[in-house]
């Protein structure tokens, strides 16, 4: 009783002491940005970009925005960029902003709760507000993606424009011009006329403009693939442009196979934009009437040495149907500063990944065997992600926002943007299930035509929900599709969903020899991938680049960033560590590693005796299976 009284007295004293402290009231953290309305903007914006300073990577901008009344006005720098699935607008690179009206400077104020918004007061009598600023693009990779080099540039209109708040982007008319270095050629999905080095783009709306990036280059080529589709290439060197007729024909077949698959085209004209470079930053981004892709310089000249990133064009081309024309309802927004809802990215990106590999195989960008080997590598990575114990697939759709695509130390325990590749595995299972339910008569091709093959030549946007997906699948073959999809989205299974393989006549196995696709990946990364041979990988600088959570390397205490100095007393090399792993398969003693981290050396014991293991798909049974039929050209 005495103790209870003492505790009560102590708590009263503490409460009294806290009551005497100052206690501020909360201020509502609300950005003062007008809500977008679906009404026409009064006038046409004029945008002029000087992109000639590729030496310093500085884009100089002048913009004239008409106004119809005096008073408060808010201008926005695009923040939420479709395809990035996150607030990726590089506002930090906007500099030198000056706004004038009636020939006088207007003070601007950045919104304290939305740093992408700028507030001004339009004076009486003003007909336009004039903006000038620079976009200071990255000049080193640690500043972001490099978009200007001595040989090429990538102009993204979202980086060089502001737009008035309060209107749907599709309701804001705009006319843009751009000047590029002398002698360069520029390519875009938005038509233009060139005169004296200045490209004048056709009048459009702000939504379409931002969906129409530009590749420009000193060295270029253009190939007509079909009457509606062109392949536009810029390169670091003229020799990189040496594509054979057979290689161009492969890209032509990509277009033909896609049109056969979907049964409709959702563009008036489509421009592949392809940069062959190791100087400008890599990119793979979707647009309705163009791609925006970067690949290795030897894309054509070393065609037979491995597929590299050749399926990238198939993926981005598919997005014209899946992602641009048909789009998850939560991923469509009226402007470029409204947050998106990413929950259906396993359809938007996962099914596009599925069709990218399928069309890559059907067109010949990948051989069938290269496709099977790529799928094996993808499946193995996902099958060694213990993070699914606590994090379901659906939650990874928010990873672009959560992690901003920064490197992770324990990706196997954190997961990443698995909605791409694990989403693809789900759609492989859907295809196998459709074929099982219909005795092989129907599959995902039927879904593609039913879902994406509507309204030929319409390049607007038709949104969808999960219910629309389920309804379309049930129209092909009745089944508990909602149950299957929700199970895959939220399950905490021990391994990856591999039913798409096992129900199609293939199983994931591991052999002592890597596939050519696996070897190609190691060659391009200049690293050594021992993920299934001890649970770690090593980069070109001898540093650990990944460790599988709970695996032998994890239990030995290895971490990402640790330098691997020696193996069993011998200086580290890829051959030395592989030889040690082979030898340990017939020994009881662990492999001894000398590592360095934080300038300290230590020895660790890697207790792995499973030898070298590399993933591949092994066919079982006889005859042609569902996966074989899926990859066969139409």
C-alpha cells in the first residue's frame, strides 16, 4: 500500500512538472496548391530550350505562360513522373529562376510544404508571365543520371518546364522549340520541323509533351521498320551504328509480332529512341508514341556475344499497350504533381516484363534458349529471397517510393521492385492455368487481345482495376482468378511461385556449369556471381556486392562492401575462389577467406560444400509444353 501511494505521488509530481512546460499548437501542414480542374487553360504556353551546351550539360530555358487575370498564381515543377513510379523530378537541378511580368521582376515564394511549387502574384494588366532558368544536368554519376555528352543528349521536357497549377495537364496547350548542337539530329515521338538547327515541335498539350522526350546526337541512323514505326539510333561513335540488315529485320519482327499479339495499335506513329552509349546514363522508360532506351555501345557490333539488354526494347514497346493505353486507375493522375497509387504495378510492369520476354523470343531478339536461360536466372534470384517470409509481393509495388531505387545492403531480406520479375512469374502461371483449363486452346495471347486490343489507333488512356483483370480472365476461362492472384500477391511462401514452369514442362535446376546467359551477365558486370555457390557475389573491384540472408556467406559474417583479399591463402581472383569452392565439395574443412572492411583485416570461414551451382530450366516429359508454345513466333 505504501509503495502504491509512493508511485501515485511520483506520477502526480511528474504530471505537474510537464503541465508547467510550454506546449505549442500544431500548424496544419497543407501545401497551398490549387486542385486540378478539367477545364481548358486560357492560352498557349511557349517553351524555348537551348540544349547546345553539352560540354557543361546546361539546358537554358525561356518560357512564356499566358495569364487572364491578376492575383495569386502557382507554378509547378513536375514531381511524379510516370514510369518512375515515385516523386523523381530533379527539382534540385533547377537554378537561376527569374520570373517577370510587364517587364518587371516578380518575387516568387516556394511553398514550404511542397518544394516543387512556386507562388507568384500576377500584377494588373499582365498578359503573360515570363520565366527564365537553367536545368543543371548531372556532370558526374554521383549527381544523378548523365543526360548530355559530347556525342548525344536526352532532353526530357519535365526537367525544363514549369506549368500552372489548377488544371489537368491535358488541358494546357503548349508549343515548344529546342536548339541542339550544329550538325546534330534530334528524334522524338512528337513531330517537329527543323530550320537552322532549331526544332519546332507541333502544338500539343502538356501531358503529351512530357510523354515525348528527345534523343539528339552527332552520330545517328534511322530505319523504317513498318509504315508506322521507326528505329532511331544515336551512338557514341559512328562504328556503333553498323547494324546488319538481319539485325534490323529482327526489330521489324518485334513490331510485327506485337501487332499480331495485341490486335490493335495505340499510336499514330511510334519512334524507338535508342542510345548506344557507355557515356550517357542508361535508361529504359515507356512512352505512348516512343521508347526511351539506352543500351551498350556494342549492341549491334557484338550481337553474337550475348543478348545483353536486347529485350529492353520489347519491354518498352509493350508499354504502349500496357501502362500507357491501359493503365491502372491509381497510376493515372490529372497532373504531374499528384501522387500515384502503385498497387497494380505487378500488372503494369510485371505483365509487361512477361510480354517483353515473350516478344523478345518470338521476334528473335533473344533465342528461345536465351529466353529460357534468362527466366531461370530470374527465378533463381527470387527463389533465394527469404524476405517473402515477412513481405508480400504486393508491398514491393511501393518500393520505388520507399527506397528511391537506391542500393540495398540486404536486398534478399528487404526485397526490391520484385513486382517486375515475380509479377512475370505470376503471369507465366496464369498462362499455364489458362492452357490447362482449355486443353491448350487458349492462353495469355487471348487475354492480350481482349484486354489491350480494343479501340485501334486510340492513344488516349483507358484505366482498369483488379476487377477488370479478373473479369477478362473469366471471359476466357472461368476460374477463381481473384483467389489465385490475391494468394500470389499476399502470400508468405518459402520460395518463388514456379508453377508457371512446372505446369509447362520445365523445372528449375542447378548445375556445375553456368548457362551462356549467366556467363554473359558476369562478363558485362565484370563480377563473379556465387549466389547459389555460397550465397554471395563479388564485383569487379573484389568487393562483396550481395549476400543472401541466412546463407553460408551470411553465417560467415560477410557484408556488402567488404573486400575479398585472399582465398585459402591465395590472392583473390574469380578463378581462385571458384577452384576453392570446387575443392570444398569433396572436403570437410571450410573455405578460409581473408577480408578487409573499415581498414581492418579478418579471417572468416565459409562453410559451404555444395560446389558450384548455376540455375537453368530443365525440360521434363515429352512433346511441346505450354511454355514452348508461348515462346513460338506467331
